[in-house]
């Protein structure tokens, strides 16, 4: 396994990590979740990603139970949670980024995960109804109280992150050090354009999600919509609408040809492509089967195969490389 610094922090995070969205407490049973975490840990993965809202809080309960059963040293792994959507009845103060919800949700996550502290705590979305100053102070206080070690954002804009950082600098508060953005071959602008200033001048790290475009870059949807997949779930119709279209399916077929020429599977090619980006601190894997995870883990040994010529060939297929301003 390769380890990368999370932005300018001193934290060493595995380049591949394991996420629990839709799987833990949902698509897979607890024994499979245990097997996936064990395989990940044995392969050198030290980061497990979670959130208060995943499966209505069940995901954190499952992960907490598994962690409690392992002989792993607490210093050997990193756990995250993300706060915004809530996991209860959706009453006014049971979601969002108010000080009240941030404190109560963090406390609830600590109980569910059976941990004394959360390593990485994310503000899962920006909250337009709460002053950023209130959110920033609350995150600073949570770190001071030892309930989390680092804080960051997920799906915030560069402008919102900069506003939070400016407030931190004004009041000498602890700054956000990581962002969890959507990033894959089809979704590129934030990482490759909007956030470049944050990477180059502020030292932000990233924990990217959906590197396989919800399975589209695994090739499983090339011949239709198989049952039992996340995009076949009616409750995730919004995800299907934003992910699958004829143009992307055609490009996936062309990417498969490149993968075949390299003797790689399509998902390993897609994961390797993400790992090539130096501004990606860790690529969060999602898996429902041990065999699937085993294959995806090989990307850590394959991504160096993607030389400049291959990356150009991939860009020629994708036709979506962000155009940066010329000064």
C-alpha cells in the first residue's frame, strides 16, 4: 500500500480506502462488511469512511461493531464521519450545520462507532441557513474537546471553503484540511480546475468518492441495467439520472478497449486514473463482494502503468478535460 499525506497535515492516509455508503447496514450483511474491512486492513488500508446519515445511522453501528471486535491498535486506522443530513426524524435541529446539530451528531456517531474520537469529521454539505462562522467555531471547539482530530468539508465550493478558512485565520481557529469531492473520469472540474488554488496555496487534501461513477466505470451497465445494483434501486433514481446516459456508455466501451490493451479490467483502469492525480490523497472504494474488492485493490500496483501517452489516449476518449485560463 502507498501512503500519502492528507494535504499539509502530518496525517498519513492510505491511497486506497474503504467506504460504507449504501453497503454497510444496507446492500450487504454484517459478515460481508467484516470480511471487506478485514481484507482492506490486511492490504494496508488505514482509512474507513462513514457518515451519520448512511442507512439512517445503521452504517456507523455496523462499522463500530466490527472495529470493536478487532485486535487492531486504534493508532493503526483512521475513521471518518460526515454531518449534515441527520439520521433521525428530520426535525429542524436534527440536520444541518448548526452548533447544536454538529455537537449532538458527533456525540451520536461516537457512540455508534464505539470510539473515543473521530479522526476526520466532515461537514457533509454546505448549509446555506447557518452562518459559516457558527459552523467553523463549532468544528474548532469539537477538536479542542478531543471529539475529532481534523475537520473538513464535502461537496463545498472553493469559495465556501475559502470563506471558512478566512474566518479561521481571523480568529486563529483550526482550519479545514480536507474536502471530499465527487471525482472520476466523468466528473473532473472541481479537482482539476476549481480547487487548484486550494491545493497549490492552501494545502488541502482530498478523500474522493465515487471513483467508478457508481459502477458505470466497472462496465456492469454496458449491456443494460442488472438487478441488485445501486442504479437499479428506485430510491436512487436521482443517481441513475445523473450518471447513466448514452454518451457515457459509449465512452465506457472505448475505455474498455484501452483497458484490454493494458491487460487491466475497466474498474482498475478507472481507479488507476484517479490515483495518478497528485491532488488525490485517497480514493474511497465501495464494494459488495470480497472478490470485487480484491480486484480493485490491485490498482495500487497498476496505476504507474498509465504514462503520458495513455493518459492522453484516455482524455481523447473522455473529451472533458477542464480548460484552464491562460494568463
